[in-house]
């Protein structure tokens, strides 16, 4: 059985893009993989996080993932900082990674923008910590949204260079599992920008804890154009907002974009947004309700994460100890 590793930053409430790009896949992959799911709090602090909020968001995210269908007994769910192997391997990888490789990372460029000098060194080396997250478990498959594809290619470069420099076949190749539909959900306010849990505008995203009224309002306010829905996907070219809404509908209803358009061809956005609201509410509402129930017992959530961390540690410790021996650390 192949081992999966995947993570999510507790930097806010997970949004629909996190769900369609990652979480929904995680749930499905549990049937035939050994899964390690991680709340990557060390990644989260690469940009400022209020400490109290980070603690609360970590527990809330644990509740959301359980509510979405993650089985923390059969698989592993924990927070990254609880397993020191991540930081230890990340340091080794920082010394393997070339600056030129990091300079090419588009996520750093997007997040840092023009104000590069004022961002943390952590944000810059984020991809080598991500490589460490995966390879500390020798995981071979990583379900992610499309925005993480470049980081996974880098993880492979790092693993190969480590193996080559030290003359070993120690770290395996990793494969990105990117969903065929809705791999990049866009902001509801700007169809050229990805939906993000830390976007300053809450109207730009649907959060997995939003209630039906909030979802309806956000979709009603979503930016669109003045056209009607076309007959097929070709008619959505150069209409990023329209394409985004149809793509979300298709992914949640398990239909192709063309099948959605065949149903709604010629409709204006008013009725389509109503239909989309129904589809989104029926996917999200059960997760939101179960999250509220699970949040009543924070001590239980903390113990789920503690037990996950112990099991994660048991896998990662021997692998990272061996990597430390390979580089010549005295043990
Ligand atoms: N808009 C998206 N569409 C599809 N997939 C997405 N993912 C994120 N946004 C979208 C996928 O969700 C997983 C977890 O993401 P993350 O929390 O590790 O970091 P991120 O990619 O930076 O997500 P956000 O929501 O944009 O977080 P912030 O605002 O904190 O930076 C990943 O698999 C990601 O691909």
C-alpha cells in the first residue's frame, strides 16, 4: 500500500478550494492508501499568525477534517510542530536546495509581491520544509491542488540531489495527485486570483463552516459578467469568473463542465447562482454542522492530534535519524 502525505496550513478556516483541491481527495484516498495528514503550523507562521488564533485554528481545522470524513483512527492526523523530525530534515534539505531553485518558486513571488525584502526567510524556504514533510515519511504520493505542483517538482529535485550527493538511494520519487476537476478554484471577487483562506476579503471565498445564508450571500455577490451561460466550455474562454462558478458546480455535482452547461445554457447568472448555491450548501452544510458538534469537545480534538503525532513520530524518527547518519551527524 502506498503512503500518502498531505498538509494544510491552519492559517484560517479551510475554503472551498482547499476542499476541492485537497481535502475531498484525501477522504477518497483513505480507502487504498496509508495516509498521513498534517496541519502544517510551521508553514503557517511563515507569515504572521496571532498565537492564540493559531492554536484555535489548529483545533478548528482538526474538527473540519474529521467532519469532512478523515478517519484519524485508521490514518494519522497531527500538527507538524509536534514532530521534530520535520524541522531536522528541513534543515538538511535547506543545505541541499540551491538558491536558484528557490528563486524560481512562483508561490513565493505571489505571496511576497514587490515587498520581497520584508518577508520572512521561512517563506522563502517553505518548499524545502514541504519536501521534508513528505520525505520524513518516505511518502510516494501527495494529493494537492494545482498551486502546489511546482513545490512537488522541487521536492523531487531535492530528493534526487540528496541521493546523488551522498551516493545513496534513500529518498523515493514523489508523485503529485492533482484532481482532474477544480484543481484551482478562483476567488469569487476576481476570477484571475486563486481562492485563499487568508485573502483579506471574506467575500472572496466560501469557508467550510459557512451557513446556508452566508453561502447564498457570497454567491449572490460573486463577480460575473453580463453574458448568459454558453452552450459549451469553449464559450467560457476569457470569462474567468463565469468559468470558475461553472467549474465549482461541476466539481461538486460530479458532472463535466459541458454537462452543467447543457443544463443551464442561455440562463443568466441570477438563476444559475441559485442552482449553484443549492449544490454548495448540500456539500458544505453537513461538514459545518458536524464541525460545530466536534468543537464542543476541544480536549478530545487535542487528544486526537496528540495520538496522531505519536504515530507520525514513530514512522518519521527512524527515517530522519538515518538521513542524519548519512550526512555524517555524530549519533
Ligand atoms: N484555490 C484553490 N484551489 C484548489 N486547491 C487549493 N488549495 C489551496 N487553495 C486552493 C490546496 O489546498 C491544500 C492546502 O493548502 P494550504 O493551506 O497548505 O496552502 P495554500 O495553498 O497557500 O492555501 P490557501 O488557502 O491559499 O492558504 P493561505 O491563504 O494561508 O496561503 C493544498 O493542497 C493546496 O494546493
